[in-house]
C-alpha cells in the first residue's frame, strides 16, 4: 500500500512540476493560424498548471507550437517561452514562418 501511495505521489508531482508532465496533463489550444489553402495549420498550445493561477497570466504562460495537417497530424513542434510570442505567421507555397521562432518546410511542396 505504501508503495502505491509513493508511486501515485511521484506521478502527481511529475505531472504538476515538470514541463513535460504539464505538457501532457495541462496543455490547451491558445490560438491557431490556418494556411490559406486550409491544408495545414499552426497551433499554439499554452501549458498551464493543474491548479488555478492569478487572473490575466494566460498570455505569458509557456507553451509550444505545432505545424499540423488539416486532420491534426503533427508534422513539426517547437517549445516557446510565452504563447504571446506567436503573433505573426507567414505562409508561403512551400513553407511557413513563425516570426523569430521557427521556419518549416511544408510537405508535398
């Protein structure tokens, strides 16, 4: 029984305090940027805490961005310090640029 409690506490601690654990349990879509042809999208995810934080702190939360196909398949991913950093996404026929964060080639181009 003590081992089970220790394992449960360890898992809860991992999910609560490590970035990778919070990414699994506490991430949510903050913003999306669809491509002009609707084949792809850049999705910005906010990584929160398992408990409530102070009001107004959602934009400065850490997160990650993903390049996804229209069906949600993840093609690329990049961690970001604050979700508010993603404010300009520029689509080209063969690539997408997230200003100051990433530039990714689009498949099939």
